[in-house]
C-alpha cells in the first residue's frame, strides 16, 4: 500500500461523521417539527378522506365542500378578508418600518415600543377592545351620533370592515418587523449617493428603497395573509353571525357538529390556499428581482 | 433533594393532574353556577365521603364532549356536566360509562321519559326550559305566546342566539309548533317564523352570557332564554320576568356523565348518585332555581310554580327526539344560515 493510499484510507472513515455532524444542530428542530407539525398534519389530511360515521375511505367530504355554496362563500370570504388585511398591514407598516430603519431620533425607541406593545396584550383582549370601539353603541358611533354627523349607527362591526380593522391591528407588528429587517439591509449610502446626484426624496423611495425592499414587502404580505386566514378569535368576535370564515367554520364542525373529517377537509383546503399564495408570492418576488435587475 | 423534587413534579405531569384516589375531578360551568354547586352539592359530598373535589370550570358542554372524544374517553376529569345530546352521542361512541340503577341507585327515581331522553349514559340532574324572557319596564303586558316575539312593538328589541347555541334549534322547534308545524319532520313553519323574527331582531349572539347583557342594559326587551338563568337575573334585581308560552316549550336536559377512562370511577358514580339524592335535588332546585326529573322532591310552592317539578309539568313539555335532532343539525344549520341569518340587518 502506497503512502497516499494509506493516508486516504486513514482519512476516509473520518469523512462520514464530519459530514453527519454538520446536520446534528438540525436534529432537535427537525424532530420537534416532525412530532408537532408533520405527523399531526398527516393525520389531519388522512382524516379528511374518512367518512364521519363509518370511517371508510371516501372523497365525499371534498365533494360536499365544493358542492356547497355556503362553504365556497366562506372560502371566498376568507381569501378576501386575508387579502385586504395583507394590503392594509403592508401599506401601514411600511412608513413605520422605514422610520425605524433610518431614524436616529430618540423617539425611535418610543415608536418601536408603540409598534410592538400591542402584542403584549392577548388577541381576545384586543379584539374586545375593538368591539367596544366599533359596535353600534360603541365609542365611534356614539361620538358621531352625539356630534350630529349621523342619525343611525355606521355598520362598523359584525361585518368585513370590523374584522379587517381588528386583524390589521393584530398582525401589524409582524408586518413592521418583516419590513424593518428588509429595509435595514439596504445600504444607506445608496440613498446618500442619489441625494448627492440630485434625486428627490420621492424619487429615491420609488427607484431605490421600494425595489430593494421587495423581499420585505412580499414577506409582509405573506405573513399577514396567512395569519389573517388562520385567525379565529377576531373574525368570531368582530364578524358576527353573518360573517363566517374557514377558521370559524372549522370550529363549528369540531365542537358543535362533531364532524371532524369535514373540519379536516376545511383545514386542508385552507392550507392549500395558503401554500398557493406563498408559492405565487415567491414567484412574483423572483420575477420582480429579475425585472428590476436587483 | 433536588432530584426528588424533580421526580415528584414529573409524577404530577405524568398523571395529567395531581388527583389521588381520594380526589375527584368534576368538570362543570363557572359564574353563579360554580358558587351554587360548591355550596349545595360539592361541600356536602366532601363532608359525607371525606374526599376532596377538584372543580374544573373550563369549557362548555360541547367543548367538554370534544375533549372526551379527542382523548378517547380520558379527558382528565371524572365527572362532567353536559346535556342529553352529548350523553347520547357519547354512549353511541362508547366514550361514556353506562349509568345503570345497579351502579347509581337514584337513577331509578327519575321520570322514565326524561331518563330515556338522555340514554343510558346520562343521569339527568337538572331540567330547564326555553322560556320567553321580557322586560317588565318596557312591555305593558306579559307575553303569553312565542308569536309575541313578532309583535311590531318588539321591532329591533329582540336578541337571538346563533345556531351554535343549541337554544337556536329549540327556538325553531317551538316556533314551528306555534305556527302549525312540528318538532322535526314539518319544521318549515319554524324556519319561516324565525326568519321573520330575525328580520326585526337586533342580531345574534352565541354565548348566553352575552345575550344576558342585552336584556340587562335594556337594548333587548325580549328574548328566548333558559329559565334557570332568567330566574337568576330576576333575583339579581333586573326588571325582567319569564313565561312558559301557551304553545309549550322544549326542555334543556342537563346530565351528569362519567367518561369511560375516568381514573376514580367508583367515586365518580358515588358523586352522581349523591347529586340525584332527594335531598340533593331539593337543594339544587332551590339553589339554582331549576327543575328536576325527580317528581318526588319537596320544594316551596313559589319554586314549584315556575320550575318543572311534577309529572304534569313533565307531560306538558315538547320532547324532541334528540338523536334525530342531532342528525339533522348540519342540515338545519345550513338552512339557518340561508333563511334566517340573511334576514337580519
């Protein structure tokens, strides 16, 4: 055996453990994800193909869902509500995130705290707060009635408007954090260079900041959409009896009708909707990257 | 020392709770219910048997049943207060312990018709009925019929339950009977009348506790409501009263149930039997202001006049087939969404 062969023979056994050892840090989260996410998700998908009474394999639950106008209306309502929340959150979060990323003022800490503190209160508590403000005899309607601007209360709760307002408040901090990370990653020297070359503030934002923060914008839209689509408490409290979304419909099937396979169908369809939106978001982001030559 | 503490902690986590053989976990409701059950039932039981009852007030009847189903009959409590509907479902699914007269002797003292409605896994410990609650300071005359809810004087002054509160299905049934239909097969008149009612209602609320607020603060002047809770509101000084309308009403049959996997089954059965004792039933009826399925109890005349306590009261009730009702709930729920909810403003 030559010295080279001897050396490689000696090294070879050490390669495999070294390569495997790279993956050791991944093991704990992978195991947790497998137990807490993948296995329950698989069970749920499996359950959706079973008959509630007999337990036999069937596609009937899916046929029932897509053949029922109430279910389809619920799915459409979920998509519309989540889309509106995603837009509102991203539009409102952007200026706050930009200020936080670029400002050196001492007020920055205060603004950051104001943006994040809503998360310290529970979602149910915050939603009840909005109910007090938005309901027919709530703060806004009482003020408008008292000032003589309206004679009948404005329909601010028990409908889409109320739910979008409530969910935007709930999800806004996540949008801010997502955009903040993205904007902080943009080199401030680019803005200074543009300023030196005579660009206006609007032009800098339009041609430099916005294009470079596309990943943050897409991420904010996706986070807000998925969080809104799976939210239960806010639509249940602020939506009222006439505003059913998939999350509240799942709750009904699980607890009131005790039809778990049908609830699983709804959950699977919601999951597919969110994955589709995430896929579209990723494609749009990639296309924008190419288009803007980033 | 530290290791022994850790092992003790793990022991508690491992069993899901810290209950020993002399501890019984009872799951029921919170609010005024909890105060009354602790005073009238739990304290005397603990005193008589020398055991400790751990009270768990989390969850509605349907949530408790979902928990029993999800854990295959081992939800972590030994006795649970639910309704006849969950008792029937749980018995059918093999998740609840059958409560025979051999195991719970006082079961034999219950009215056989009411007992049959709850099936062999439910011990009926309380009866309420769907009453028509009204504000005495707003309406000049007491309503006597379910149709009174449709009067013009109550436009925008009636609050209704959502369909996820079983009160809604019972309301459709009594409206059906009031308008020429019946409790199950000819339910159309009930939906038509309830749709008209929705049109001039304030709207819908799921939780009974939230519905209460509407009648308390005067936004609602009338509503369908369980009579036991209505009586508690009356006793608290709210200017309301309630009636059993002339067309009749449907009872809410509350049951005690023992999950199949209860860890203290013997003690659980003793607790159920204790609550069905004549003296316990009298204490409960006078404390919580509800009815009883034991026709032999002795209660004051003013309580008897308002509650279901006699055979005559029991015979006057409209008794739907709860198993059949349970099967029709998804269909009725969809109909409610299409025909009733769409009519509300």
